[in-house]
């Protein structure tokens, strides 16, 4: 760890002489063109910007001065030239990833004077390449929310989040989210420009956050920017920092069970109401912390630090506590050797301690986890300016990801699942370490009408994990107790893998008056390797599950991609208040660092047997296995050669998954500080890969039909297929192209943003989505039997099961409509009124039956989808409204805010989940509703 810290600090210093680059999404830019009153450009004018960072330069031969890598915030811009009056614009907002164009007009003057500009800076960026949303500091602080990144994401048009977080009831749990048809595995997380995405749980964050450490959040869902590698949602946090003006804040928020209403209907109180009859509830919520920053050496060295702690305790159905503690610390130092040389070092440490993770209707207390594991982040960065035309940036980072999950039932207790689908006894133990190292160099070069952007980056992600099944290593599934289905596992499974990621890009932005053209290309190489590791077997089946050691294998899976990007924008009017946009971009998906694990001789191994409980302990003992009947199924091994050290899986021909995107859009500034935009998006997802046993749909025929009638779907008639030939080993797979399979997305979104001025601000959005999958031939699917996550319907809707924390029972089909709105009004007498509303169509309800007996020798028990189309039946529309009434007291530079927040104002009890498995005794029962209305008190101080 000392080496890591020392490396980050050294790079921050060295990069001052080797460094950086402007167009990073965690910074913004101001472009000033200085002219006289006739429109003639004025070279040699001095232009100063003052704000979170202070800069000064002279205009070039085109009368232009460009300020890159500006921290988000408000700046004052001044321009001066001998013989002309001065220019002063004291209020220029800068956001991450946004270019602010200004025209400074200087009049000839015999007497030097300065003219202050009162016109607001434009809200439309003429060089915009992306569909993105910037959530400003004012919105983060003034609009009521559960104060985590996932609730902010759900307010972005087109982003669909799997859960509803009422007043922090879901804080400390990661949500699953997606946008524009891209898989959640393609989502990326960045902190001040540093990639921190968990590469073993793609699309996830490696940690949790202190909400008050953010200056701004930027969310990008599409467009042709070269720095966006994947088609997923790109989330970038911009941390606060120090400046010449001391600043700081402190806060405390509080809510408890007595501040909560009851929205549990009487008919549900017996099933999901738990011991209290009120269901899952917030017992106590506290969030407190502080941040402070300012000069260490004025105009040379600045510092900033923050500490925050969130403690959320929920009451489960068993009326037992489910506690989550988030402890976060941040530190940032920024130095400036000269106006052309800057460096910074950032440290962050996020820790989550949780007692009772994943508590829910199917996970009683003994099967929940206790979680722990801090994730430190170190970053060093340097920026260097050469003249007026070359800007460089260098960056190094280390992310120390990892955590462990320990079942409350202990490792000595057996785990079983009863006939209601409820886990009992205990659960598996999981432990993982996931460190990452990354370095990058980027630059911008200006010449004439051209701005050349270029960059190179390298990243390595290691993943070492261990999974232990408790008790005797047998998971018991009741199938009409005392009859059981036994999964005998190699109970202590360890894996070790690494991913190495390299990229480079180059692009050119050409500007001709009102026309801007962006062209570029990006190259990525992603490789996953597997390391040597040992896995103990299971003494209950020492022959089938012996101890094994797997050898290392380098570059098991390698994805290479060259992806072009092109964007065109045209300002319709001379005032540049209306902008037309069009873009094409190709994006590669991101490769899991553990993708190569399948080529080890050691796999997750298990064998299934039927069993009967003869001693009444409700779980399978080794002596109760029906060994005479032989194994029913198995995975991760060859039962004919279970001790073989040759991998059972192999690599075939495969490709890098690619997404093609076309966007058309229009932006319009309706009035000062108020802009609207509309964007149409088309996407085609191609080059899918899969791992299967070599059989495809052409090797299957229909062997049966599952018929019946059940509420709420009525009669059903579902086909069941079986193979016409058998593979040598049903568990052996081939990693290869999924020929003939593709997906298509069509969507339209409208967004309106009113910056804070004239005492109010607002952000509105609407989106509609249509995401479908296509099978050119039967060979594009495996077993054609429809399942909840694979309906296998050509032209049918794409459905994805949530992988977010504790929410595996959510099936996401993109909503046909979604509306979001946030806003603030500063009323007289220091009264602040704010609200946050999210409305979307409900998710799919894909009713099915599992463990259906069939004549298929490969899958004798199947899961079968019982509805014809996964979009036919949906949960009710979700509508969530939060509101705030606040009082602000001003004392010189200081502000004291007292806030009363109300979450779920209407006390809605919208159904969020049901039991979709119609085999279970709990079939169609409501599993989850929205948490009830709750009040939160807040006290904030800032200066």
C-alpha cells in the first residue's frame, strides 16, 4: 500500500512535466473569442478566468483563448487589450464534459474602462457529441433524494433502475440499471476521470460514497465521444477541491420508524407484513459528515478533505435489524508550479459494513450475509500547457476493491430451500479481492480550424475469490418434502484471474463558422487470463468431486476492436440558439476480468441427485442420496473423468461484441438559462458470444407441451424441446460466436434544463423505448424451450433479470414510457421548495414453472416460461414523489439550512414484485411493495 501511495504521488509530480488533456468528462472548458465591434478578431488580448481555478492566457491569431481542464463551478471571465474597453462576465457556469463558448466584444476606447456583461452564458454546447446529463451541485444539495448515485441515475432520461429507494431504505445496496438497450455489464464508473468499474462484476461500483464529496455528476447514455469505450451508461463523479477562497460544509440528516407511515394493505399483512404486519421498514437513518477546502499556499497549493458516515437500520419481516454502515473519507491536493503546469493527488476510502444483507421474503435472517471490506482509491494527475496549442495530461490510479459475505447461519449449518422457495439454515460464504492499476495519457492540439484529440491508456484488474457452501456442501431443494433435489458441490471453490485492458484513440474536431465536424477512431484490446489455483472437493462424493489444481493460462479470451466515431452539428441561426446534431458510433462491450476462468481444469463443480429425507432434519445427508439412480445432472466436470487436469471447456471462433449507434437530435435555447433537447436513437447489437455444449436449436425438436391453467395468466400452452443428439459431455462447453443473433433498440427522449437563476431551476425528461432480439436461424439459440430470461421469440422483447443487490426477482423489460422531473423554487424569506418525481411503466411479470419433469436426457427438469410474450403482463406503473420544505439563514458568507424532506408523499403501496414461479405454494403472492412515506430532518451548514 505504501508503494501504491508513493507511486500516485510521484506520478502527480512527474506528470507535471509530461502531461495533459483537456476534453476529459470530469472537467469542462471555456472558449473565448475576442473581437472588436466590427467582428474582426483581436489577437494578443489578455483573457483571465477566475473561480475554482484561476487561469490566464492571450488570444491567438484567430482571437481565440481556450481554457481546458476546468473544474466544474462558476467562473468570472475578463478580457483586455490596450486601446479597447475591458470585458467582464462574472457568472459563467462550467460543467463536466461541456464546452462554454463566449464572444467578448471590445469597443475602441480613449479611456480605459471595463464593461460588465449581464447576458447569461449559453446553455447549448455547439461541440456536443453525447447524450448526457449534468447534475449540478445545486441540484445534488437542494433537491430531496436518498443521497446515493443510483437515485440520481433514475432521474436521467432513458436510464432505468431496478428498485425504488424511498428515503434511503435501499441505500448501501447497489441497484441494477440500464439505458438504450445496452446491458448493465457495459456500464462504467469513473471518479475524477479515473476508471473504477468493478471488472469482476461488470457495471458495478467497487464502493459506496459520501454524497457531499461530489461537486457534480455527469451521466452519458450515448453519442460519439471517443473517450466512451462502451455502449453502456457512463457515470463520472467530479469531486470537490480546494481553491483560494476557503469553503466548507457540514450536515446531519435523521429519520426513524416513528417518522414513517404505514402503507401495508390488510390483505398483504399476513404474507409480507412480517411480525409487525407493516413489512420492511426503516428503523433509523443517520447521515452526517463534513468537508472543507482552501489554500495552503495561495495561488500555488490547495487542499480539500471530507468525511461522511451513513448508518441505515431496517426492520425485516422477522422484525430483526438489517444494518448498513457506510464510512467514507476523501482527500485532494492540487498544486500549480506555473500557469502552465499543474498536478494533483486524490485519495478516497469507502467502506461498507452490513449486517443482514439481502434480507427478504425468501431470505430469512439466518440466510442473510454480514458484509465488510474497504475500497481505497489513489490517483495522481498532472497537466501541462505548451504554448497556446498543445495541452497534455497524465494520470495514474490504484483501486483496492474487495469484500466478504459471511452467512449469519454460519458455515457449520446446512442450507436448504423449502417448497415455498425460501432458503433456510444458512447460505454460502463469499470472499474476494479485486485490485486495479491504471495509467493514461491524453492530449489536445489546436491548429487552424482543427482540434486534434489523442489518448492512450493501460489498466490491469486482478480477481481472487473463494466460495464456500456451508455444512456438508450439499444444497437441498424440496420438491414436495420429504422428496428433495440435492446439489452436491465442491464446497470450497477458489478462482484467480486477471484482465489487462489497453486503448488508444485519435480524433479531429473541425469547425467552420456554424458547422462542427468530429471524426475519430478508437482501438481497444481486452484480455482475460486465468491463474493457477487449487480447489478442495467434497468428501461426500470423493470420486466425482476430488481435490483439483488448475494450471494457469494466458490470454484465454482476447477482444480486439477498432471503432469509428463521427459527429456533425450545425447551428441553424447566427445566435447559435438552435443546434442540429447527427452522429454515428461503434462501441465494444467490456470484458469481464474473470472471463478466462472457464479454461481452467478447476471449475465450479457440482452433481445433482434425487434424495429422500429419512431423518426429518429437512436437508440431505450423504447417506440419503439416491446413488443407485445415478446423477441427474452435473456441471463443471466430466463424470467419466472427474480427476482429469485437462479443461473440459475449449475456445472456438469468437468476436468482440459491437454496438452500432445512430443518433439524430436538436437542441434549442428557449430563453436565457433554459434549454430543451430531443434525441432519436437507433442501435444494433451484434457479434454476441456464448458458451454452450455445442448443441443449437437445429439439434432440438419439440417433445412435449406443458399445459394447464393458473392465476393470473389463465390457460397456458408452452412447448418443451429435447435434443436429437447428445454431446459427449453435457457440461463441457465451447466459447464461440453466436451466429445469427442480434438485438435492435429504438428510442426517443426529450430533456429540458433550467439553470438556477431568477430563484428557480428545473430538469425534466421523457423517454420511450423499444428493445427487441432477433434469431436469423434456429442455430442462434440453444434449447428453444422458452424461459423467463430466454423467451426465444424472434422479434420479441429483450428481458433481463436484475443482478443488483438483493433483487434477483426483478425482470426488466424496458418501459414504453418514463417521465422524470426535479426542481427548486427559492421563495421569499429564505424558504426553499423542491421536489423530485419519477414515473415509469412497471416491469415484466414472466410467470413460469421450474423443475418441470421432461424426457430431455440433458435437462430432465426444466424451467418453462408460461406467457406468450414477456411484455403482455406487467407490474403497475411506478410513481414516486419526494418533496422538501427548507429554511435558509444567511450570515455573511455562511448559510444554515434546515430541511424537512418527505419521501413517497402519496404513501403509495405500488407492487414492485411477485412470486412468478407457479410451481411454488407461494405462487403469485406479492413479494414487495414500495416502502411507506417517511419524513427526514436535515441540518446543513456551509460557507
